[in-house]
C-alpha cells in the first residue's frame, strides 16, 4: 500500500473514530447535562489541571518519540512500557496524598474522595499508552475506532444510569473510569504486541532528547490548557466553572474532532516523509486547506447560532453558558491550524523549537489571566482569541524557515475559506432578526440556510479543497451508477 493510499485509508478511519466518538460523547454529554447541575460539572472541572499534569508525566513524551523514531526495537518498546507503568503508579500515589490539599485550596471537602477515585484513571491509562502509540505508528486507526467507540458507549451507559439513579457528581467519575478501563482492555485485546522481560536505560536515553522536550512541552501545554479551570474555580463559584466547563466541552466537540482527526494522521505521515521537505510543504498545505474548509464554517456557524443551540440541547438552566460558548467557538477557529503546523515540527524532530514555542505561548497566557481574571470570564475568553491569533503567527514563523511555508503564504491559502465562512455566518445571523419564537425552528432554519449558502459559495468560487472533494464525489457517483447499470 502506498503512503497516499495508507494516508487516505487512515483519514477515513480517523474520521469515523473522531466523528463517531465525538458524536457519541456529545449525545451522552447532552443527556448528562440535562440530568446534572452546573456545580457538579464544576467540581470535576476543578480537578482537570491535576489530572492533566499526571497524564503528562505518564505520557512522558516517549509515546511520540516511539512514533517519530524510524527503527524501533522490542527493547525500546518494553523499556517505555515499564517506565510508563512506574510513573503511572507514582503519579496516582501523589494525587492521593495531596487530595486533602486540593480540597482545601478550593474549599470543597468533596474533592478529597473525588481526587482519589480519579487517580485510578492514571494507573489504567499507563497500561494503554504503548498499545495506542504502536497503532498510531502503523497508522492503524481502524482498531482505534473500534476501541474508542466501544469504550465511549459503555462508559456513557454507566454514567447516564448512575446520574438517573441520583449519584450526582459520582456519575461523571464513574463514566471516566469506565471509559479508561474498557479502552485499555480492548487495546490489549486487538493489538498483538506483548511485553518481554527486558528493560534498557540506554534505550530510554536514546529517546530522551526528543521525548523529554515533548514531556516538558506536553506538561506546559496541559497545565496551561487547564489553568483557566483552576483560576475560574478558585476565583468564581463551582456553578460558574460548570457553565464554562460545559461550554468548552460543547465547543471542543467539533473543533477537536476535526483537528484531532487530521492531526493524528499528519504526524505519522509527516514523519514518514521528513527527509523530503518540498513534499512536507505540499502535504501541509493540503492538510491546512482541507481542515479550514470544514472547521471555519462549523466554528463561525456555531458562534452565530449559539443561543438556540444551547437552549434546545441543554435547556434554560445552562443559559449562562451561551456567551462563553460563542466566544470559545471563535477561539476554536484556528485550533486545527495550530495542531497541524506543530505536527510538522515534531515530525522533523525539532522538539527544541516546539518547546520554545510552548514556553512563549504560556507566558502570554499568564499575561492574559493577570489582565482579565478580575474583570470577568467573558473578557478572559476574549483574551484567548487574541492569543490564538498570536499563536498562529508564532507557529508559522518556524515552518516558514524550515519548509518555506511562512505565515503570509498560509494566510493567502486560508483566506478564501475564511471569507466564505464569514459570508455564510452573516446570512445565518440575519435570520436571527426574524421573530421566530420556537428555538428549535429557528435553529433548524439557520443550520439549513448555512449549509446551503456555504456550499453554494464554495462552488461558485471554485475553492480548491472543496472542488477536489466535490469532483471526487461526482466520480464515485458515476462509478456507482455504472456498476448498478452493468
């Protein structure tokens, strides 16, 4: 199978996994949000930064190092496997020990037991990292799709059943524990690799240069990706954090589906062709325009229909989260673009530049928090929008030097898709001025109009990424008719 065929195959299965998984999680999240209350989501949100830090140490950067390394041995794999398990147990023990301190920090006594229960997830996930990394290295997302969907459905049933029975916040804990357990078990069932009793410090050291920088980058990224939850939970109420947390989850469903689907495929693909820089540039350009074709209209469209969207799906008790959701959608416009650009740096083995970028962006996040924290949560999210634009400039700076694809050229390539999305958003927004009392009716009209207007504009402007998909679809239809008539 050629690299192109393998990439297309991987993208298809990656789409089914991410789209299917996110849709399942999205539906489960809607049911849980209707059964539970904002302050219960807020309690779990308070633990997010601590769980994220623990996960970063378990991942250790060695999972990505395993994918990036060209010639991997059984000794390499086993050494990382045993190291991850050790770190997983240590991280869980530390979380259990500091649980009372976390509860005291937030002045929420219930967090002591919640933290100790959630620490089990770290141990379970430490057994699954190698299996997941090996599947990614082989660009085998068919297996990941089966595992992810099964784990999500199973854990969703557990969470909903417990929420319906009145277990409150513990239903969210049980859901996450069940997801990790089923995911780990199925990865071992469907993956043929098994560890041998071998371990080599020299093998770990050979990947330490690349992996350690990714560990620091990942650690910084996880801390600062969740630092807003920490700050909001400390300064504001658990309910306020719950509104923000659920708005973020709703926004992340499409953004992370699109970005994650393409991002997880581009990293191993870029790693495979890392010695052919012109080819890397061509693939990067194609990936960026394809993801922009989908993500730009989705994020802008959701920002425009945010009010009826939240009220229809989550009911009036989540109304306070509407402005947070709309602003977070603007933040999510560039999320997949950041991810794919950074994948190039990792694929080329430049984790030093990756780390440098992460440090600069984290300093900017601290500045944003210091300026906006006492003003309000909405103002804090507005600061995130500014940071997203600055991050785009920083990410493209190094790719301009490494592969000759600078920010100016990327803006030229992405602008038509952004303008098409703005046109669609303006049309959808105009419908909101019509007096339609029924939120479901308003949402249906806006979504239908948005889809029609965006497709029509892309077809009229003959945008390259759209036309490739459009012509491929027509060709498949013609072939299907030919087989049917034959």
